[in-house]
């Protein structure tokens, strides 16, 4: 067989690749390798870095405002149009759903699991950024719900950004909203998390 391939000029498949040399198709190897695998790892790294940055900014801002602002008069950032004041929120983003604290905690955990599953086939940098914003924001508020009073899974989220005529929110809420908006934009543009583009 090898002699016949040598005579006809058909190359043998490279050892361990499982690839068909005439089509370039990969076989049933244990895992994907090459440029795509490296690109996928870089996108996951981008997702994690964005999530970590959002989480650290949210955590540090909450620690700071609780230490400096709680039980004090609000700080005027732009007159009465934007103030910093500490509010303990047991509901969802922007103060909604205060009677559903435990349920919202499990929703946040489910969001984290879904993002982790999507990340396995992530090859798009914009999607990595969007999911990183969601992941960091979800972890930020989930940390409050687990570790803050009145108890585990019932903790009140620290909100402190208070625009005039609007609900009080925090950096985690902002990241979640920005991530959601970016996902909507990417979906309308036909870009999938795996990097493919469609024109449905």
C-alpha cells in the first residue's frame, strides 16, 4: 500500500493528525489543534480578563463606598443630577424584584454556568468581551448575595450610583447591561460566538 502511494504520488497522512491529506479534513482525533485552538484559548483568556477587571472594580468600589459613604450624606458628583449614596438592595438590578432574593441568586449562578458552556466554542473577540462583562457583573452581585447581610443567598447588593430620576445601581449592574446590549448588537449583525457570520 505504501509502495502504491509512493508511485501514484498520494501522500500518507501525518502520524497522529488523523487528517485526510487530499481534503485536509481532520479525523476523530481526541481534540482540535492548530490555529483555531490557539485562537479559542485567546478568546477565553480575553473573556476571563474582562470578567476579572469588572469584578475587581465592582468589589473595590463597593468596599470603598460602604466604608466611606454608608450612614453619611450623599456625595454630589454632578450637582443633584448624579450622586453617590449607599443603598442595600435585596432585589435585581436597579432595585427590581426585592422579594425574590434567593431566586435571583440562583439565576445569577445559572448565568455563570451558561457562559462557561458557551466559552467552550468561543472564537469571537466581541462575544468574549460581552460575555466577560456579563460574567464579571454576575459574579460581583453574586458575591454580595452570598457574603453580605442578612445571610447566605439572601444578602443585599450594595448600590451607590444614583442619577436623578432613576434607580440606584452599581458597576456590576452597568457591566451586565452593557454586556447585554453588546450581545443584542452582535446578534443583529449576525455574528455568532464561534465567529461565524450569517445573514438570516
